[in-house]
């Protein structure tokens, strides 16, 4: 299992829309994420920053990300959520969300 963290800005004028959408994420989108080996996907909100976290349990992250991106229901979902977000990523980089580097992790004691 590998942990991923990412950040993006929430456009204040779209806050209510974004929160409403995520109060009832489409089951087809959740199914696609699970089939792509994503677990414990969580999005946190602080002021106008969204922090996303998920655990990846597969063997080919790039292929599974491509599977998610190719899913028609997910593409429709992104059409609704994308206007709510402002990327913090460097221009020309892949994706909307900016990847974060893990600095510390409290592991379970064995």
C-alpha cells in the first residue's frame, strides 16, 4: 500500500456546489475508484484549500489512473467539479491536483 496526498484550491464562489456534490458522490465514480485500487480516499477542507488523501493498493498506479480518467461517468463528474477548483500545480504539469510529498507517517507498531 502506498499513500498519496494532494492539494488544490476551492474557488470560494463554488464552495456550496462542491460541498453539495461531495455530499452525494455518484456510486459509479466510487466504484471506478475502488476498481482502480484506490482505498480510503478522503478530502479535507481548510478555508479555500482542499487536501486529498488516498491509499493505493495496486501494482500499476499510472495504469489505474488512466483507467479512472477513461471512465465516462468520472469524466462527467469532473466536468461538474473542475470549475469549482483552481489548480496550484506548475503550468504544464499533469492534472489539476498538486501532489504533495510525505514528510512523516506514524506507522502501526508491530
